[in-house]
């Protein structure tokens, strides 16, 4: 029998009215249905979380197993790459409360800070080779013999190039690679240096990096004419870089010439930044008198 459109609409309205009456007379029916839906949703969420926790525990167990097998080298081998303990880079503490700008006062005026420098470069930055070497061995890669081996073993390293905060000088005895932890430290130093220059009213200048990762062959050549170069150099591990304190790269738009700033003034401000990083236990710093640089190793 063919059902007309009119009869279909009448049937639909009758069913709707009946369900509405049932809900008014017996409200507990609707509540029980809502409760059952909520229970099913909670069980679904708990199931997803349980599977996530199980997968996470499985990954942790796998890493722990590999770590125990490679305990002699104090390294973790993951997918063919040597990573140093898989430890995250430290997060520096906030120097200003949340929502407070380091560049402006509460009334909106520009904040200026004086230049203090440090009490003495050699006294403030006295971290010797033995101290820095412990940290380099902890976080670094295994030393490479030559440039060719370094290229083949770039896993676990990141390329370090010139960017808005840092200028990489022409490298003669090293190649521009660092472990990720040291690369982050270098970028943070460059950015903090920009912040300090701005707050002191000094035109922007980039820090200049003069040495990064070295091979054993690089170290041997350097020892022939550099008295500070040691056979077991921290530069072998990709954790160490040198930042010169007597040269800086001026930042100026095309066609604009910024006012000249004495290198000593820029050095004072850089020393303040490195002192803060060192006090935050993010790095070791050695003031190199003859080489004209700060020798920095990540912690």
C-alpha cells in the first residue's frame, strides 16, 4: 500500500508528541540515557589514555634497554645516531614576571640600564680545560679523526650558520657543527646580547664565532702554532665554541650607517651576558687572553 506524504507527516507528528509526553511524565528515562552516554564517553577516553600510557612505557623501556647495553660509552644509540643521554636543553628562568616587558617601564617609557661589565675577565671566567672537558665528554659526540669522518658522522650534530643574532667567521681550523644543546646555547647568547644592547641604548651588533667543531687532525695542526690548543680539546666534542671579544658585526639597514661604538663597550656588555649565562649554570666560560676570545662549553 502506498503511503502518501500527508499520512507520513501525520505519523511523524504523532510519534514526536508521544515521545514528548513520555519524557514529561517520566523524566528519569532521559536522565538515565544521558548518564549512560556519559559513561560510554568516559570509558572511551580512559581506553585512549591507557593505550597512550602503554605505548609511552614501551618506548621508555626500549630506550632504557639500549642505554644499559651501551653504559660503557655513557651514550644512547637511537636509530643509528649517538645522542648524549637524550637529556633536554635547560630552560633559563624568567628574568621578568610574566606580562612585564624588559624594554619598557610600567608608564610606557623606554627602560634603560647602565653598563657595569664584570669585576675582572680572568677572575669571572676562570673555567679551565679540566672543568670544561668533563661537560664536553658528557654532552658531546665521539671525536672524529678528520673532516671526511666528520661529514660521515654528522648525525647528532646541527649546522651552525650566520643568522640575525650570530655571525660565523671564516673557519680555518674547524667546521660549523655543534650538538643541539650547544647550538641552542649559542642562539640564546646572541639573543640576550641583542636585548642587552637595546636596553643600554647601544646600536645592535652581532657576536662573531671564530671556532666550532674540530677534528683530531685540526687540533694537531693548531698545536704547531697555538700554545693554547690541547690534544684533548673540548672542540672535539661539538659542545664548545669561541666568541671573539675584540670584533663585532654591526647591524645596519642598507644605506644607513650606525654610529660607531668602541669594541671595549661591546665587550663590557657581552661579558655581562656571559656572566649571567654562567651563573644560570648553562655554560662554562674561559677568558682567553692571547686568542682574543671567550672559550665557551655548554653544561
